C-alpha cells in the first residue's frame, strides 16, 4: 500500500493552483475602459489631422489575428484588401470601427495627405536630435515596435512627371541602397500603423511627438535621415538591409 505521499502531493498541487487563482483574478486587464477611451481619442485626433484610417490586424500572443502562418508583419497590416478605398477620416465611421473592434489596430494610408519616412530606431533618434539642434521643423514622430521610427511629413502630392514617383516598393529595396540604407519612404500605395497600436511581444506603436506638430516637407528631413541611416548601417554591417517591409499581399 502507498504511504499517502502521492495523495499529499496531489493535494499540495491543488492548493497551490487555488492559491494562485486570486492572483490571476486580480491581474489588471490589458484593455481597461480608460485605455479604450484614450485609444478612441487618439484615433479621432489622427483623423481630425487628416490621416485616413482603416482597421488593421492585432497581436494574439506572439501571433497575428489574421491567422496567416508565418505572417511577416503581425499586427501591422490592414484586415481588408480594399484598405485604400476603405481608409477614411470620417469620425463617426472610425468610432464605429474602434468600438466594434476593441482589439483592432489601425493603419493610415500614405500618399493622400501625408507620407512617412521610416528608419531604424537608433538612426531615427540620432537624426531627431540633429534636426532639433539645427532648428529644422519636425512634424509628428512615432516609435514603432522597438526597432523603427516613423517621421510623418506632408505628401509629395501628384507630380506632373509620373517618373518622379519613388514608390514604396523601391523605397524598401532601392537600387541605391548604399546611399539610403534602411530608409523606407511610404507614399502612394503604402501604409503604416498609427498610434496607439499593440504589437506581438508587448511592443507598441506610440507617439514620440504628437499630431499637434505640423507636417513638414519631407525633403527638409531627408538629408539628415539618410546620413543617420548610413552611419547606422556602417556600424551594423551584419544587419540585413533588405528585411521585409509592408505592404505585403494586403
């Protein structure tokens, strides 16, 4: 016959689980009413500033809500293939989306009102310090996922010569990569996640400089950003400068 140790260990494990239950119940929910209210307020502020918005995927643990196996941009892409025509600044529609999809992130379609210069975080911090030191007008800036910095600028508009366009696909993998390492210029046909957004691994997209700053001409920032990116690339030669960028198949 047994000595009861098995029953004792089973009872001990049960009590241990029960003792942890109140701790789990006391944990602060990830989405509180205050968080939801702040989220809606920030999204409406972005729309009021002219940024067209559309619902996007969101993280589920370390995966993407789109359930695509190996999603290359989890939590950063729109949920609809019609995101370009769906994107809007209508506050009533955005509030309906935000309230009806409380976990959803949002993207903003670029090339309509604004463009985004997207650089490695370290290079972006260096460039931002230099731009402010030179007293150059800098608009809204966001940190994205702990590794990128997004500089929001006015759009280049529609040039008379279509050959002047530098589309996002070329920005991700330009022929002149040595001259513009790590820089992505999101313009017509592209998008970026707009704060507030949650990303896998408890990362986020958040404003460093808010929408109270006017959108500057992107060309006024370009030289400083490319210099900072070149320096960053030189100091991190092991990095793959051709890493994936969005949009991808969405």
